[in-house]
C-alpha cells in the first residue's frame, strides 16, 4: 500500500511527536513512523522515569530528616518495588496523554521501522519511506511524503571493549529496569546523567562511586557549580575519582562482584562493586534508516543540517539528538517546531544554544543558561560576576535546604548578561527567569530591578544580580 503525505516523521520521541502536532496545527497531512512507543527515550527510558525515581529518593531523604521539622517518623523503610511501580504509573499516564494528542491531531501512526528509499517508481527524488514490520508475512507500507523529518534520537554509548549486558554492566536503560537496589554501584562518567544517578542511588542508601576522566564533575558546567556538586555528593557519602581512567575492557565479574580496574595519577587500582553503570554519553541513531540512499551528510556520527534543520536533501530535515548539539528534550521539541514551520513557509526562529536552559535534577539540583565564567573569558569578555548563597535566603531556611547559590556572569563593558548558573533547592524551576532575561537581552541590573517576592527562593536571583555591582542587601 502506498500513501501520500505532506510530511512523514521518522521517530516519535519528544522532537518527533511535537513536530507532528505542530504540523497538524498547520493543516498538514502528517504521519509518524515509530518502531517502539510514542514518546521515545525521554518518556520511557530517560527524562520522565529517571525524574520519578529522583523524586522518590528526595521523599525518602526528607522522611529520614523529618525529626528536624518536628515530625516523628521512626525507621522509614524504602519499598523499591513500590518506587518502580510509581515510576511506571507516571510514564503510563503521560504515554496515554501523548496517544490522545496524536489522535486529536488526526496523525497517522505506523508502528514499524522506517527506511528512506532512493529515487524509485514512487518518487524521482529520495524520500519515500518504507515501513517494515516485525510481524511475519505483513507487507511493507510505502509512504510518499513531500517532506521528511528524521527524528530517530540516540542510544547510550559504551566504552571500547565494554559490553552492556544490562544485568551487571548497565546503561541508564538497564538501571531503570532494576528489580532490587544493589548494595554498591560504580558509575563511569561524572556528567549530567552520571551525577543524577549518583545522587539518586546515594539517597536510596546505595554505596556509590563515580569515576570521571576529566578533572572535575560536570566538566561542561561552570567550575563553581562543579565544585559545589562534588562537595554535596561527597557529603552524601559518594566516593568521587576525577582525573581517572577506567580500564573498561578489563572489567569482569568475580566472586567479590564486578572488578573495576582504574588508573589515577599513573597508579593502578581496583574496586569491587555489585553493579557498574556506564554513563559516558549517547550516540545518534543514524544507521539502518536509509541515509545511504540519499545525499545526506553524516559527520562525526551525526546528521549535518543547516540553520533551518535541512539536510543536503532540502526536503529532508533532521532534528534532536540525531543532529548532535544540545541533546535535550526541550531542544528537540523546539527544533521540530522550527523545522515544520520552515517547510510550511513560515518564518521560525532557530534554536539559539545561548538561550537554552540546562537542568540537572540531582539533589541538589543545578541549572544554567548561557556562558560559564570560563567560556566568557575565553571569548574575550571583561567578565564581572555576582554570587549569592541560599544560606542567606529565608525561604531556604524554612524549607531546610540552604545548600548552593546563584551566580551571574556579565560583561563589565556593556553590562550584558552572559550567563546565569544555579545550584540548590528547586533551581530547575527558577532558571526560566534567567532564560527569559537572556531572551529579552536584559542586563543584570534589570533583573535586580524586578521585585522578587519574600519569602521565596527566587530572592537569591535578585540578590545575585545586585551582587554583580556589590549591592546585595542580605550578603
């Protein structure tokens, strides 16, 4: 069977299904091809399930500290089965919501593997999509679109010589399916995902070790954020090795558990742990989707696109993790909207990485937008900073969490706001104020002029803005 569409989208993750909804809003005849479930990695194996587990870890930690708030709660016990059931219930509810949205938009869904075909009897240009099914005997469907969006996402990376068996050596996918908590866990990689898992498992009472090859955790974030995060995780009992190389190909199972050989300062050592979690990034899903049948260019493992997300085949677009860049669900969504609006002859605004908020949902949380202090200096700016601790904020004291700070990075010559960095309670919710300030090209003193409610955690934002000029009130 051959069906014609204005747009066919390969992949129904966050970027793909949002693009489909926007296309439907613009009255385009649209279809989505998805080999698994609508919602993709973010909904089923990433953002949502991991944050549900982090919330359970936060509640468990809070209950253990209940005496500090005058509430007696003796010997709280974690029921990990219930934790995982709640995680799945959250995912299922949101999955149902996505299905309803697709139905509302009258979007056709093909549950199979989509491959791009070259020029054929269906079309003189590449872009016809062959939908292949696992069911034996079911014939392929042929979709003939005017435009295609590739939104096939990414999958967890591993290290050379290290196989992810998802039993003893886990990716985040395997960690989300654990039936029981391990007594001990070694995490290879101290980036965003590694830090979130370290925080979660430590709050669940697991003995956690983190190995990071670079000289600090969160190497892409501001150094002050990295330092504070390392301090907080260490206080939780997490053992952290930086400037450390794990000899991945030599990891093996023994009577004492998993043997993890590593090298620090040219000295070899060994750690025994129950399970190993590999958190060294993700790689784009560019194979087996028919790119070889087109002129689409793949560089360094990702699809090359222009500012409108067009590939070398101008009617074929690509968005999300498959094009590299900021591998964030909210970025993929906005790239999808921009791609759809461009092919619909609108005038969209492409995503500007400097305006995108980045969030880490560990405990403490961290969030940022724009340049780090180091990046700003390397770019030639005459940098001026302001910093304010949550310890001096009344609402933080009321909530019982005074860790962390808010930091502004500005250009002393123009007073332009270059970046804002936060670590502490609920900063993933507060970073949007800073992102809006960046979007509106606000200065730090304009942020300071906004009256922040008292008592609120957001007072730290206003005070940090004042601190750039040494005018903070409570510091």
